[in-house]
C-alpha cells in the first residue's frame, strides 16, 4: 500500500462552502434578474428620450447638457426608436433606417 503524496497541489477545487455560497447567491438573485434588466432598460429608454427630446420637438430644459452626449448614443438610437414603436427614424438628418 502506497502512501498518498500530500505535497501535490490540488487542482482548482473550491471548498464546499464557496460552492454553497455561490448557489445561495444564485438562488436569491435569479428571480429578480429579469425585473432588474427590465428596470435598467426602462431607465435607459427614459435617458435616450431625455437626450433626443429637443430633436423630437419636446422642450427639454437639460438640452444644453445632453447635447454633447448625443454622438455617443447615436449608435444605439436605431434600437431605441424601434423599441419605442417608431418604424422609421424621426430625424431627417440621421439615416439609420
């Protein structure tokens, strides 16, 4: 009978309590993941509306501050306006559709 070599490193085995904690974390967060994603998308939609409100003809008191952000969010504009129910791009100067 050979002696077990205890000097060899164990390969990537997490302790049982870390796996248990990860399982509990997943069990707790899983039901809320879809709700949190929907809330984040709603906040992003509102922010996009706030940014492009002046271009859509809606008075926006913060247009001076959001004007410099428009070029950064313009690449997401097509996805946003189709999600909001606009089949065609509402701007004449933006050719996304």
